[in-house]
């Protein structure tokens, strides 16, 4: 059974059981197929690892009142545990998104510092250590490359944290409702073209950063006549 056949069978089973929000359920399974397929799994294997559509559809049928009470009593401890886990996730989210803000600020600071140093600090009057013009430009370029790397890292990290939350909330919903659903990967998903583009930019930025900082170091060492040029120019005096 491939993706199309599985989703068609699932939709028929859900319709037969008069389940609400069929489109949302189908969308979840479509996303699951897309993610697994991008990871290299064939559609037939993905479908084989999922529950049968009929079993999934039965999970969304509203049970009689007596059955619902029994199910509620059986799951009360599990649901209580999930609520305590929710408190932990709130604290964890605050920490993770705080790091997102830190990475973003550092990326912006590196960008500003790179532009300032590369321009020789002429547009804002700030005390700069002694740096010859040409190596100063390379130092600025290296900082610009670093800022790009940090920006891309911030984007990936933000997507990763967001995906963790999505996966957790889907698991949370499954536990609280007792219904079957496809697991959601914690790895962020990017389309192939965007992923390749970001990877290329990151590699170019890394190369620019390494080459520029090496050239700047060699140039300043030769100019000062010492590998520890910062002592010669009294940077930290």
C-alpha cells in the first residue's frame, strides 16, 4: 500500500465512522509520509509501519458514557503525569527561547562589529586598537562571515526548538485523548532547495571567516614584526 492508497483508505474509514476534523487528521498523516519519504523510506514501508486505517478511525469515535468513564479512570495517572511534564516543558521552553534571543543578539553584534572594523570605525567615533587599514578590512570581513554563520545557526536552532514543541504537543494530545496518531519528528524539516541554499551560504561564510582571519593575522604579524602583535601595539595596555 503506497501513500495515496493508505490516505484514501484512512479517509474512507474516518468518513464511515463519522469522525470530525477529517482534513486535519489526513494532513497529519500526509506530513508523516513526507518526512519519512525525505529520510529515504519508501512509501510502502512507511504505510506498513502505521496502524491500519480502520484501527485509527475507531480511536476517533466518541465512546458511550460508561466506556468513557472507565477509560478516564484508567488514564488518570498518565494524564496527571503529563500535566507535571507540561510544567517542566514551560521552564525548558523559556530557557531554549532565551538562547534563541542570545544567538540572535550575538549575530547582530558580529555584523555591526564587522561593518565598523571594515570601515575603519569612521562613521562612529569609538576607540579602536591600532590596526593597519588592509588587515582591518580583513578582520571586518571575517566578522561579517561569522555573523552570517551565527544567523544561519540561529535559524536552524529556532526551527529545532519549534519542532520539539510541535512534537511534544502532538504527543501530549495523543496521551490526553488516547487516540492513535503518527509520531512527529523532532528534527526540523526544510525543503531540499532551501536546505541546500542555507548549507552553501554556511560553507561560504565559514570559508570567508577562516581565510580572512588568517590573512589578517599574517598581515598584522608581518607589520608588527611579531606573532604577538597585540603586545607590540599595546592593545591591552
